[in-house]
């Protein structure tokens, strides 16, 4: 977790180069390395020692803006074993599930490791993330992606388990459980047993059918508050002088999020209040 992400560029840093058409390339700096494109070459030595936000010119005359990549850029460009959780959803999970420094988090369905990177940053050096992944090939890709971003193994903060959450989980008094899988409703009971009272379960699903089954499973379990289901949409804006308008393209539906809080043992949540037909007044 001590991987440096500021200061002058140095060998081993991952640097994102952006050309005038906003095409991005990520390179790992080496003392004798050279970045080649059809627009010319850039020796890595021209970047090493330079501050972030510098501009370098290729041998073909093209200028590139150089920064260390942001986590959102890295997760969208990382090698994939399974589909990654988009940064907009990963950010909502970290924020709305209140993943805090020092938290103990369990996630199931590690995929390519995108959400894992966000969770590890959120829990910090005093926290811990345990990730369960059923498929070995996905676990291998995730391990490489996480270690590449953080500059090495994360043994003190991260445990990757190849296996099913329901049969393999051995944690207790967990602060947060994050489920990113086809059937999270199958893991609700295991999550309830692992979570400390007040802990949060947060599920990421792709379809309305999955969302409905997840909500009903959490609701019927009896150990959680009323589940909250939502999605986020992101729309960029074009701003050029007086020409201010929404962009023609946007990041629309990517997935639904469902969250709830763990009740104390033996406590039954209050019955939901429903509006009777033909009136706006609640019971």
C-alpha cells in the first residue's frame, strides 16, 4: 500500500501518454525503454525525472501529455478475464456502502480485479479485503492486475480465495460484504452470518430479474433492513464557449446496486408501511 503515486517519474512507474486526439497509451518506464507508435518513438529517459503533467514529443513530432494513470483509467484498460465493474459503479459501491479506512471487507466474484483495486484503496493499510472467486483463470488475471497497479503483492491487506463463498467463507465480524455474481441471493445467508451488526451488504447485478430476486432474498431473510435498489447514469457535457450541451453519448445502464444493513441478532425489522389503494395516506 506504500506504492508511490506522486513526484517525478521514475523507473517502474506506469505512465499514461495521451495524444492530441485523446488516444491513451500506458507504459511502464525502464531506463533503456522506448515507446514506439506509428507517430514516432519516445525514449523512456525523456520521461524519467520529469514531473507529472509534462509534455514529451515523439520523433515524428507528435506531442504527448504524461501522467500517472488514475485508477479509473487503469481499470478500464486492464486485461480482462471477466467484465470489469465500471468506475461509476465501483465509486458508488465504495461510497454508498461506506467502505472506510480500516474496514474488513469480503467480496465475492472478483472478476478481473477492478473493484478489488477500489476496495483496497478505500480500506487503507489498516484494513483488509478477502476476495472469493470460483474460477481459477479469473483469479489469476485479477491477481496480476491488482499487483500491477499497486506495484507488488498485497499480502498484508488482501487474501484471494479460489472457491465458492458459501462453502469457503471463514470470516466473522466483517464490516462489508460486496457480491458481484450471477446469483447473489444464494449468498445472503452466508453474508448475514459473516457481517457484524450494522454492517452493509451490497450486491451488483446486471438485470431487473436479478435485482428483484436479490431484493426479495434480502427482505425475506429477516436479518437486514429494507433493501435499497438503484442505478447510476453518467452523462458528460460539451462546453465550448457559449456552446454548452449534453454530449451525444453517455454511460447509461451498466448494472443495478442493492444494499441493506445487518440487524442485531434476534431483532426483527419493523413491518414495511404500504400505501393502501385509492389514497395518498400511509397506514
